[in-house]
């Protein structure tokens, strides 16, 4: 079955290679990470441990797929660095955006690189270069060949902050049914290669066990994302605050992690707010760099005068300003969103008014802001329900409702402050997953990496 899986993934890669080649040439994506993904070349710092003293040769390898996983892993990675000073800490990502964010926020790591393709050759080369004593995979990205090669190399693999949504579980179930049970044994074998599954909730754990994970290796430890590390004020947030004060612009609305086809909905909501608050100002932060140009075109068509982050230069308090008519700031850069939530009078968390599954609402909540989001929250269903039940969030169905929700919070600042305080308390009350996870990791690594 492993041979068939490898053959199918290779065939898929071959069929899709023209697409990736064209996009790579046009958008300068994908091609730069091919040597690392195929194990042909790694960053020199990844293999630096080979020349270190024997006690310092091994590493702890954290794999965080993309932006959300990188952010969730930062507090854990910092603690691992403290608790295992004789180990190197290396971090891999799958996406380009995740790689950029890891390099920006995890400079304490000894190496940052791209996760290998799920074939035996690239995996063995990556394991040899990293010399990992343990691999920690954030959430539940399951790669059969990778797990198999780690088991053969006696490298324990620990899934951390694991989740399995009801939608994904149903998808697995349909696949197993259509295969007439042939894939059920394969999936059990794959899951059996992992050392531990540290899951976010009882529901996530139960679904994984029903798919075939060994019950004794599945443990509920909570959600790492509640332990997020809040950033300090930056030049960008200080500059924006001073510019808004200078130009008399208020209130400030921040729409973060906005997906394609959501920009127009956010702008429609902003126009609704402007009727009541004509000096309002919007920060629009697209989720992915590929959206930046299209988002700029959409803002231009809306009739709003806007300024792009890429068009300003900051040093200290900032050397650029915006002219009086500017009402929209397009955050066309990676990073910088979290600290802008701190300054906001009202926020929107994107990926939720379109079928995106939602994004993390905890950053604005930790700053005492009321998370406003759409109905597509499949990836954060439990978190969303918890906040709504506590009266700490607002859910909307379209751009008109978003505009009304924003205007309502701005019109009633006492209600907004009360809801924001509840949101902050929810974040604080649910912290602690990092310490529970660390205890289990120490049990594995401290036992010489023995399987549990």
C-alpha cells in the first residue's frame, strides 16, 4: 500500500508540475524551495549540528505547515529552547507564507527550512541533516512515508495541538467506505507509527480514535493557540496611531486575514459605517500575498482613496504620512496585523464570510477586542461556540450585517468594552496547554526517545 501511495503522489506531482512551473515563473513561487523539498540541498545551518560536540548534535524538529501553525508553535518552541539547551531547535514549514513568518518570528531557531516531499529519499536526507531526536508536528498533518521513516529511524513523532474537524472526519469516512475497507488497515498502520497524539479537545480525540489511532496514545491537552504570545508595539502601529491622531481619523476598523472575494464584502460594511462615522478608517489585511494586487484593485474600484504598506518607509516614528482623503490602509505585507488589532475600535476576522473555514479569533480577543466573524468557522467551531455562548463575539452572515455589527459596537462603547473584557478573560482562562504538552514531550525525549 505504501508503494501505491508513493506512486499516486508522484503521478499527481507529475501532472501538476506544469501548473506549478508556470505559477513559479510568473509569481516567483514554488521554484525556490524545490531543492529543499526534494532533499537536494538544505540551508547550511540545518546540518551545522554535525560539527558540534556530541551532546549538541541532536535536534528537536518542529513542523508547522503555515501561518496559523507557526503562530501557535511559538510559545512552545521558546519553552523547548529553554528546557532542552543541549538540543538544537529546527523548524520546517510547507507554505511560503509560513516560511516567511517563521523567519520573522522564530529567529531563535537554529535552522528554518522547508518540509520534504513525502517520499523516502527526501525524508531520509532531511532526517539525516536535522539529526532529530524527536519530531513535533503542529496540528494533524499526516504524511504516511514520513511517519514510517521516522519509526524506522527510531525518531518519535508527537502530534501537538491536534484537531480533526467533523467535516474532515466525514471526508475520511467516505474515503474508507468507498475503498471497501482496503484503506482502513493502511490508515491504522500509518497512525500507529506516531508516538503520541496530543489533541485540542475530547471531540478531536474521539474522531481520531475512531479512524484507528491507538487509544493509549491519544491524549487531550487543550489548544496551544490560547497561549499565544502577544507582540509589543512596533514602528508600524505607532506610526499609524500618530497619523490617525494627526489627521483626526477615528474610529479605527481592522479587517484581518481577509480571503479572496471577501474584500468587497468588508468594503461594503465599511461604507455602512462611514454613513454614521464619516471619519472612520479601515485597515484591510489580506491573508495571502497572492491577493495583494487584486485587493488593491478592489479597493480602488470601491472609490476609497487608500495607501499601501509597501509604499511607505518607516524608521523610528515613521517618515511617511497619508493625505487627508485617505480612508483605507492596505496591509500588503506579511506580519504586522496582530499589533494593529491592539489599536482597533472594532475588528473583523476573515476567512469566514466565504467558505474558508475561519481564522484564529484569539489575537483580537487577547487585546480585549470583540471578534466579529462570519458563519464559515469550521476550523474553529468549538472556539467560536465558546465565545458566542459567553457573549464575547458577534457572528454575521454578509457584508451588510458586518457593517451593522461594527456600527453597533462603535455606537455602544460600553457594551463593546464589556464584551471585550469577557473575550480577554476567555483567553486567559483557557491558557495552559503549552505546559501540559511540554510534560508529555519531556517524557518522550527524556526517556531517550523511546516509543510510548
